[in-house]
């Protein structure tokens, strides 16, 4: 019997919406898609809120979309899981959080809270940070520092100033926590091994290197005055005493793994070679499992495995499958699509096409689409699938 391969093409970011002056999809020339819609049956899927395991009204994102597609069901996400734990009080009993904070109490060291400062809900949520500050206060910690990564992608590009002010107000209200550094996610949350960016974030957090400012809100405002929005704000050191040192504890409150891996590995992995730095021991908490191979970390919220998803089912049926993407979306078609399972299933092959090395993708908006297409055609014609 002849094999007939089936291709699942995920056009990340493509959505169905009424034509408008700001609708890039309807403004573009799309003859292939037009033909498909005209000649073949089609339907739409809801990709946000409760339909993909998020809180009602919460926008979807690429991790959530790939997880639900690969799972073949509604997969409840880390955002509502952690938020519910705050509401019912179990958050404050979390073993990893308590171990990190107890380490500070026992050794007289500092607690560092690091993560994306916004309410976008894609990588993190500011309310989770506020809960950690409350927990640190309740446990009697005194040396608590926050390293703020500004968003500007999942929220307005100039909303960071408001979030920094909200954090400063919360610290003042609780009487605990100092803002140590502020920087754009462009530096602290790279995922394409652009180590020169990551090193700038690392050097600010660990060595206190970077532009200085006593006022984090004013520092963000100054960035805006220079036409630099949140995502691209270069690291600013606000509190020189807030650098990460030996035996400190770190809680990275991002729950989405892909953009948390590189800076985490730079801190915790003694074999890290992305740039020169000295290794020192810390008690490091990843909010979720960022990478099963990550050494020297605790995981606050272990992933709940999605059983019998599409990849696992095809493998059990003895069928072959190919996962192919460029660097920026490779984790999505592998780790996220498999429901948080890093290991390949039997019969599952993977191809990684490098993303272009440009500062921002508006300089090469097609990215590596043509190369991905060529590799895919090559594998289809091989007859292996």
C-alpha cells in the first residue's frame, strides 16, 4: 500500500479577523491560502481563554496553541494553575519556594526574584511576583531583590514604566523588596544563543555592570525619551547591593520555559560555555521545568504530563513523523507539541533550521521559511514518512 504523508502546517501568529487597516493577513497577497479557502472545506478554532486552558478572556500564545494541538484536547496551563494556588493558599506551601527562602534564612544570604514584569500572561504574571514578595515577608526575609525584565511584546511596548511603578509601590506597601536591575527581555530572555545579549543581562545581575540609576521608573522614562521601548531597554543597575552572589537563592518566576533557559543555564550550569563567567553555587528555583537536563535547580511546579497526545499516539501505532522548524519555533514543534516531554518518541525525527542572525526580524521578515520548506520537501520525497 502506498504511503500518503499528511502535513500539519502551523502558521504561528496567523489569525482570522475582519479586514482592517492593521490586519496584516488580509492586507497581504495570499494566493495559496485563498485557493485553499475557496476550494476546500475549512473551519476555525478558538485559540484563547478557557478553550485552550487559560483564564477567561486571556489571550492565547504560541506555547499554549502548540500544546493544545499536540495534546488533542484542552490542556490547562500553568498560569491558572499557579493563580489558583495563590487563591487557595497552597502556593505559600510550595516546597521549592520554601527551600529557597529557608536557605536565605539559614545562611543570611539574599533572595533574588527574576522574571518578566507584566500581566501579559504568556511567560509570567506580575501577580505571581507579588505573591512571592508576600511569602518572603511572611517568612521574615529582609534581603530581597527583584531583577525586572521588561516585556513590550505581549503587552504595550511602553507599559513597562507602569509595571515598574506598580512593583515599587508593592514593595513599599509590604516593606520588603528592592528593585536591583531593570532590562528588556531582548537581553534577559533570548532563545537563539545570542550570547552577547545574554551576557549583558548576566553581567548586570551578577557583577552590577551596566548603566546606573537610583530611580528605576525614571530609568525607563529615559529609555522612552531615547526612543527605546521596553523590550530593547539595555540593562540598568538600580541597587548595587543586589547582585547575585555565592549561596544566594534565586526564584525565576517565568512559567514558560523557552525564554528562561539560556540565562538560567548561564547561572546554574558549571559546563556552560556561551561566554566567560565564574560558576558559583546557588539555590535556584525554576518556576516550571525549563529543561530536563538543567543541573542544580529545583522545580516549583513540575509539568503535568499530557498522556496519549498526537506524537505519542502516532509512535505507538508504529508510524513515522517529522518535526521541523527554525530555531525560534523548534521548541514549539517538539517540547510543547509533545506536552512538555523533551525526549523524542520512537519514529519521531527532528530537523532544526537555524533562524537568521539579525537584530530584529523586521529586517528579514520571511525568516527561514524557504529553508524550512526545502528541507520539508526533501524529507517528504525521501519516502520515510
